[in-house]
């Protein structure tokens, strides 16, 4: 009977008082190595170049074999055109992300016109060519915050695309 008790406590699942909660590894602060680095959207250009090379090869093969090729038919040409369109889109939508999160926060804080307390940033995309845009939510530095603002900052040149500031409608009184 003593062996069962030892096994249960060694695994951490003995008595109710022995159980200890643990954070998942991704929330453990001791493993923090620095701020998260957003991947550069310009990597889309690599896939776009691959699509364009394959498209050129398919169309060239279709042109070379269209007179008497049994295995090469019009599908090669159609697929080549489709890959060329997708490849051109990827090359066009491969904007370089030059503005980091902290730079976007600085631009947003300068735009709203009040001292900033809490703020958060989210990377999104706008337009047909998916231009990277930071969405910054800002609260004023008072406790509780009297104002809040939403600022869209361009991820390529740090220009402010749009902004909205209002009195904070949230009730923080705790009643």
C-alpha cells in the first residue's frame, strides 16, 4: 500500500493539497526572450517569383509542343496564365514591413493628442494589394481612462491612414 502512495505523490497527483497549478510553457515569463518579431510580408515575393518561373515554363512547353504533342495540350497554357496572374499578385502584394510595432505606437500617440496610458497594436492588411497596416488602440493615461482612440498607421511609411478619438464610454466605477 505504501508503494501506491509514493507513486501518487511522485506524479504530483496525491492528496488534494499536493496539487500545484502550472502555467503552460507559452505563458511562462521565465522563458521570455524578447518582443515578438512580426514576419516580413515581403516574403510573398519569393512565392510569386516561383509561380512566375513555373508559368513561363508551362507556357514555353505549350508553345514548343502545340503542333504535335500528345501529352501537352491547352491546359498547360491555361495553367500557365493562371499561375502568372497569381505570381504577379504575390509580387505586387509583397510590401516590405518597414514600420515596427513600437514605431507605430509612437506615430499613433502623436496623432491622438492626449497622454497615452495603455495601448495595443495589431497588424492587419488593407486594400486589394494587402498593404500592411497597424491598428493601434490607445487609452489616455488617467485612472480610469477618460479618452480612447483608434489609429491606423501604414506599415510601410508610418503615415497615419485614419484615426478616431472619443470620450471613453466604458463604466469603470465597479458598481
